[in-house]
């Protein structure tokens, strides 16, 4: 067989290396299915990927040809899921006048680019609840051995015009000198009785009120409402009490497992996660083919997909999984992008809230008039995402107007270049991600084709795990989703196993 030719028959073909696609590739390969995992990009992750500084600075959105073929041959790709409003800027004139000679590495554009490969910059940074579904799956499937995680060491909020540390445990609450004794008791009483409160609200049919209204009815002080509503529950003012209580319980449930906060972060960036699932898939026999620019289209017969056209090859499969950006235009006619995710990434010369030790920080910036709640993650060099002496700061929010406008008030308050204590932004990147969760409106899908949505606004991957599992059950209803993979030392090769048996026979 030609070295450039792929096998021509598989149980499953997966197009796109986004997170959900990669999970499904691993799950199918793990149960013995033959899998071809293919992507037109030359990198893993699609819109979930991580890039070094040079690559992201020069990033251009790849345009897939829209469908212009007949119903029997469907050209792969649509433009609904393109990254938009992409803009990068160097800010060295402001930074050098603010904080001269305070980084360990020279703060010039050329020197920063010289360390480009030491940056791992996520398109979609994620923080994981220590007892969330994603972390549980990492452990139960043994995929945890392919990735490393570090505890988020502090949670911050912006209150009364300054950054404050959010108390994440009983000891933190009682050590906080900005909360009165009475407030501490009220907060602990609330947090330890959420189950009973939830039952009471259901009995009284009050679950339709907002979480903000509920906290006010509980007579919590404005500061306590702020801590619980924004920092623990990550809620907007109009989110329901049911949603607020569930989110707060999720926060509390993950406390005390791996560190001082309920959260974990993937070393070297969130883009490592999709690759971890791809590694497991490859271990169990999946074939991976990136940079497949000759990927042309899909063939259908009798309402089923039969094969893909890749260059001059026809490659057949029983089932097909596509990242949504690879779906033919024909299936996407009724789909509209009604919500975008605003994203920004900054390289800074110091931490938002300096301390004696480097922190991996989660900051929930509360909503203001005309603005949404903003999730901010600050990473230092101990996360493996940037060189020592610099920080990566990621901002994420539901888009209102444009990323630059959505985050401008935060930049003014936290990175004001006239404030000598504030961190200086050395480089910035703004962009918009399409935020579609529901692909059920896609029409006329063949029965053996399954589409995977892209990134969402959730803090972690739990929703993506749920979607992957739902698709897996539709494809293989009687088989287990990602059973535990053996460690390398547990794997017995066929010949070795036979040799062991012969030795046992001799000894008998």
C-alpha cells in the first residue's frame, strides 16, 4: 500500500479533533472499534486548541469551502463556526513607561517572540471542579495518566473597587477579617443547609424567583451576597434560585479534594485535554491523519453516509462523527449563531494581585450595567503556559457587542497603565467564538451521522462529557462508555501470555 494511502474501511470515521470528537474517538477505539480520526488542520483541537505566541499572533481563520455539490456528494465544511473579530496588538510603549526593567526577561517584542514556544495559549481555557463529571471520568477511564493538573490556588472577586480573596472553606471564612462574626455565622448557616433550603423552596413553589432575590430574602449582607452569587455560584442577577443553589452545591462539593479551592487546571493548557483523549484512542489502534487538505466530501446512499472522499481515496465506515464546523452546508440551513463568546488573552508583566508565591488564579468579575459576568483566569510559569516573569490572563464572557468593548471596563480597572501597581499588558488578543450548544435543529441528517458542538461558556468540560456520552450511546447502546484503560505494565502481549502459560505447564 502507498505510504500516503489510508486503509479504506473502518467502523467509525471522526472528522475534526475538537474535544467531543476526541472523546468519542477514544471511547470507540477503547471498545475495539476501528477508528479513522482525520482533520484538515495540522494541529489538534480545532476551536479548542492551544497555540504558541508566534502561531496565535499570526493566526488566520481557515476557510472551508461551502457546499456546492449535488445531494449525492456533500462538500465538507461551513462558515458558521469561524472565529471572528480576531485582533492582536503589542503594547510595549505603555508597558515600558509603566513598569521598566521589572521582568526577568527583557520586555521587547523581539525577545518575547524568541520565547514563543514557552507560551501555550488556549482558545478555550477551562477550569475543572475537583469532583465534577470530567475529573471523575479522567480517573475512572485512567486517562488521567496522559495529563497533569494543578490546583487553582486562589479565587478572587472584585468588590468595593478592589480585588479580594474569596473564602473557600470554613477556615477561610473565619480567618477573613473583612467579614463580621455575625456575617460568618450567617454564611456558614446558609452553606451547610442548602439541601433543606432547596426542599423548602420546592414545597413552597418559590423556585421561580432569582437567586439574587433569594439571597436578599435570607437577609445576607451585600458582601455575602456578592461572594455567594458571583464567586461561588457564578450567577448573573436574574439566574434562577434553582440554578444558583445547584451551582453553589457544586462549588462546595468539590472543596477539600485537591487543594484550597474546588478547582483544577491542566498543566500546559487546556488544549492538552483533547490530545490526551487522542493518545488513548491511538493506543487502542485508531489511525490519525492531520493536515488532510485533500478532504473533499461525503457520499450518501439511502439516507445513510457510506464513505468520505479524501484525495483520490474512498474510505468507508459504519458510523460518522463530525465537528460541527465540518458539517456540510446542506444540514446547517436552519442553524443560526445567536450567541457568541467574547474572548481576550493578555500577556502581562506581573500578577493582578501580587503575593510572595505564584498563584493560579480564578477571578469572577461581577456584572455591571450593560455588562455580563466575566470569568478571568490568570496563569503563571508554574502552569507550563508562559515563561517565568510573565503571566497569561484569559477573559471569557457572553458577548454583548464585541470582545474589546465587552472587556474595556475590566481593562480600565485592573490594567490601568497610569496605576504604577497595576500589571502592564504587553500583548493582547481579542476574538469571538461561536457559542452553539444545541445542534438538534440541523435537518435531514443521515441516521449514522453525529455532529459535535464546539466550545461553550461553562467553566469546565462536564457538559461536553455529557454530550459525548449521549452520542456514544446512540452509536453503541449496549457497550460501556470509556471503561478503565489498563496501565502499560498491566498489558500482556499475546506471545508473552502464551509463553507464561507454557512455563506454568512445565512446572506442573
